[in-house]
C-alpha cells in the first residue's frame, strides 16, 4: 500500500521584501508538483517587480536586486492571479499543498491579491478543498520536546533532505516537499492512518497550541509578544477586529 506521503504532492514558496505579511511584497514564487516520491518535479516560477524598493537585508537573503527585478520581473497584478489560480488547480485535483510556515506565504499572497486584484485567496479557493501540509507544524508536534531551531535549513539537515540553493523559491519549495515525505517516513506509525484532509484540520489545532505555548514562553522570559494562532491563513486585520 502506498502511503499518502509517497504519493502526489505540490509545494509552494515565496521570496519577499521582508517578513511583515501586511506590508511586504512577493518578489518571486514557485510551485513544485511531484506525482510520486522520487518522481521528476515540475516547476513553475514567477519573478515579480514589486513596485517598491527591495531592502538590502532582503536582497542579502535571496539575492534579488531592484535592478534585476525591474529588468526581468513582471507586474504583480497578473502574476498574483496566476499564482492563486495555480494553487486552486492543484487543490482541485486533490493534491495536498506543502507550504513551510504556511501562515506567512499564504497570508502574504492573500494580501497581495487584495492590494493588486481587490480579491482574496479565499475567492480563488472558494469551490476547492484546501489541504495544506506544513512541515514546521508537523515536526513540532511529532517531535515536540526536541531542542533547537526549526527553520527549513535546520529541518532538512535533521531529516537528511537536500537543500540546494536555499532562499530560492523553487529550491525551498522542492525541499519542503521532500521534507514532508521524510517526516511521513519517520513517523509512519503516527501518520499513516490519517488522511491529508484530516491532517489539515489537526494542524490548525496543533499550530494554535504551539503558538500559545510560544507566547507563554515569551511572557515567562520577560519579553511579552503576541503570537498569531491562525493557520494556514491569518485573517485580515479588519476581519479579525470585527470578530
């Protein structure tokens, strides 16, 4: 029997101007699709001219300069629609979508759709079931007492996954996809009876608990900080305020 983590998966990743999902912009994105473990990945890449300067700190991470993006990037409005449609197409096939730290990438895409299309990610996914697998949430729940960081690089090292060209959207997406497969293999006994759809629901619960735990840790260490419990997509501020 083939387990779900050996079957079809897609993965999504972005590179950005910063880490503020409400204000920062996407400068590159990638969607990687693989029909089975070990299969040849199909990669779609997007390069975007964000229309604002890229901070030096962001360029130092992903290497994308203003000059390069202005020369080679596309205007954001059509790209964001293409990206959202591509994610919806994968969801429509029933293929789980791997997104490392999903509340960042998916929320930022949603805000870009609002900014450039007066739309939302939810509108594109209105008639398709969203099924996200977040290797960060999975690892943190399945191996919760392990010390150390849980960045993509750290997790790839831990699970023996190759990450070539870190901070390139396509490289990070492919590594995230392989990481979910590796997590599945390591914790087969705990995951094999759960469907990706069931895991999607459970991850929302696990992430909320993880966020509350982190918030408590911050408070105990004298650095109070609010940690968003929403997963895989954070509500827009005006919606959250009205709730």
